[in-house]
C-alpha cells in the first residue's frame, strides 16, 4: 500500500494510513500544493499551530529514471504569506519512495521549549527529544556528524539549522546528500515552519525497503534509455552544466546585460571573469584534492551540475556552488573573491538560510549603508552571527524586504516579499513575467524563461522585447509545475525541450511505472491543475492581481547597458495566468 503519514507535534503521536483518495496519482508539487490548499487555513499565521508542513517524493522518485531524486516540501510561507513549494535534492526522496511513503505531514506544535527528532522507518514513526549538543547554534555540518553517529551514515536526513530554530524568515530546510553534505529546500522560509513545530531533524531509514514497483519493467527500461540519451546529447544538460555548473551563466548573462549588479542598478560587471563558471572549473581542477568539477546532488543524476569546491590546500569547502549564490554575492553585492564567496556559501548551508534571499538582503543592506560594498569578511561574520543571532544578523535573515524597510529604501528587489533572483527582468522580459505571476513570489525555478530568452532552448525570443513572452511564461510555468510533480530535476527541461522523443520518454516512464496511459495533454493539464490550486490558496489568503507586480523602480530606472525598463502593463501581466 502507498502510505500517508500524519505527525501531530501537539500530541507527539503519528498515524499511518493509505493515501487519501483525493491524492491518489499525485506526487511532488502536485501533492504538496493540493494538500496545503485543502488543509491549511489560508489566513493562518505561518508560524502558528494551523500551518502544516508536507513532504512528498515525486511520481518517479525511487526508480531508475535518470535525475528523478527530487522532493517537494510545501506549506504557507512565513516570508511571502503565499503557498510555497520548495524542491530539493539529497537522498530522502528516493528513500521515502522505496518505503512506499507517498507523503508525510507535520502539523500542530508542542508545548514547551523542547526540540524533537522524528524518525521514519519501515516500522513506523518515533518521536524523541533532540540531544542538546545539536541545538542552540550548532551548525548543520556538526549536527549531521552527530546524528550519523547515532542513526548510521546510511540514513536520509532533513534539518532545521540554527536559522530554523530561531524561526528566521529566510531559514531553509537542509537535506543530507549521498555524501553527507548539504542540499536545501531553499526558498520561502520553510525552515522556520519546521522550527516552529519544534522539529530539529527528520531521520529517514529505508532499511528493509524493497524496490519501487513498476508495472511494465521492460517498457520502463526502454523509455529510461531514450530519456537518458536526450539529456546527455543536449549541449546544456549533457556538456555545459557538467563542465561549468550553473555558474556558466555568469559570463552569459553578463554579455546579455541581464546580470543584476550592485543592488539591481546595472546589468553588467567588470569582474565577471573572477567569479565565472570557467574560473570555477579552472580553480577546482588546479587545486585537486577533494575538488570535483562535476557531481550529482542525488543518486541517479546524470547531468551532474554540482561540484565540490576546495580551498588552496585541496580541502573541501562547499558543494552545490550555484550561479544564483555566486551572482548574488559576487555581482549584486560586489564581492570579487571566489574563495570568500565559497566560505559564505558554506556558512549559509551550515546556518540553514536561503542563499538567494540572504545574498539579495546583503546587497540591499550595502546600499542602505549597513555593510561596506564588496566586504566578504563582514558578510561572512554576519551569516555566522545568525546562529546567535545578533540584531544585525536577524535583520539580514529577515530577507531583502525587511532590510529595505529598515534602511528606508525604495529600490528593494522583491515580489510578494521574496527576493528577485539572478536575472534582471528589464533585460530578460520573460523571466520578469514569471517573477511577477508565480504564486510563490519571485522564483526563477517556477518558469525558467532563461531557456528561451537567453539560451535559445525550446524557444527563441528576444529578451529585450515583449513579443511572445506572455505565452512563453505561461507555458513554462505550466510545464514546470508538471515536472516538479514527477520528482525530476528542473534541468531535464533542456533535454526534452528540443527532443520530442525525450519528452515522450518521460511520459512513457510514468505510464510504464503505474500501468496507465497518460498523454502530453494529460501532463499539460496536471501542470495547470497545480497552478490553479496554488492560485486558489493565494486568493483565499488575500492576494490579488495587484500583488503580481515587479518593484516600481524597474518601471522608471533604465538598466544599463541596454537602457531598458520594465514595460509590461498590468493588463498584459494579468494575461499570463489565464488558461
């Protein structure tokens, strides 16, 4: 049976049942968003007892399908007040799927100040008090070490870092990857929700689990082979990302004039070569030691856009050293030293904060005079102080919107109070429409229009012009909602966008696993249905079309070098979510 687990932190009890009929056939984002819309009071305080935190592996997670190890986490966001789905790598999604667990939800909150550990295994759920040595400022790396000693290196793990314990709005949920390092359900402050439930860690032990059942193994194997070929044959997913990681985009966006710099006041920097993917590759290769140019965030990943970044002695500093983090600290905040950025990235993983929100908050604080421009040492100390947390650290961890208000700034790059990521909407119009209209607040992963605007994958649209962008942003958000429900990495899009065979193979794998007969129209409808429930939740929470807008300064401050502004009308923006 496919299991659904409720964990009530008020009573410290759990129940295991079959999946409720309304969720049968759903996984990942489709499951989490439907559940949140059905069971979470839209007007509740996100850190109060009425919010619920739900975890769900994707439809293909736990199988041999390439790049299918992603998991969705959903709740009402304490940062945005909207519905939120976060997507993460690591080991937990595949483990849960093999255990036959379709989803588990954490609800209620205990009395008192004790924090707890939830352990999920084949026998059920146990809840016990968290050991004191992993509380009160203990970083995630040390917490993982201690918990590995207690439960074994083989277990999956999700943690509220110090930021989550203190319920800071930018807190993420940190997941252990197969190598014992850290991946994140990063955006929207869901780590604060986990902390509000007084849950320090979730342990996933798949001991005794069997393989995920597949209705037609031969058809699945054949489809998986076609799908893998489509990913590996594409120059982006098969070559570029493995060689240079997502940081390959620094030079690409800089050339396009869409790299937001110095708190979104320019679209280019002069020190791009110091922080580029090419430099990242060369540095890792030269230093050797623990360094790895290419690495997967979960078992079965064949794109391998992650890496291990070492220090000058070859010792591991951080992994998953993403473009968005390097952009935020290196271009938006003006830190020119890649090593300094790497140490800050490690500290953010250790504390458990969203690297995008934190980096944009830092750049906003620099414009507000709280931190000197480009001062990597000061930023590192502030991030470390989030474990205490000091007043300034609390302000920065409150997110870019809070920092802008504290500093009296009008140039605060947020949508629905969530920081705008690494592509300036004025010179990359399609992604601006995603930022404005996604139910999640500004989020590039909700509809990655960079593909067709900049990389010319799946579409070929002029990023400086409005032509075709509304339809494209709509299609990308629909498709992404569907992909997020499968457990697939977002980057499989590169392999399937230009390959009808690859796209059909994805559908064929789902059909072969479950013994069903989905068509491309069905997948499209799945994506639409997910967006509909997310929009419904937001409407009930008080959000209107008026919240689907970019910061006003982008309408009248031209962005160099193209000297363009954000020029979509409210009426045009409102067309995106009409389907």
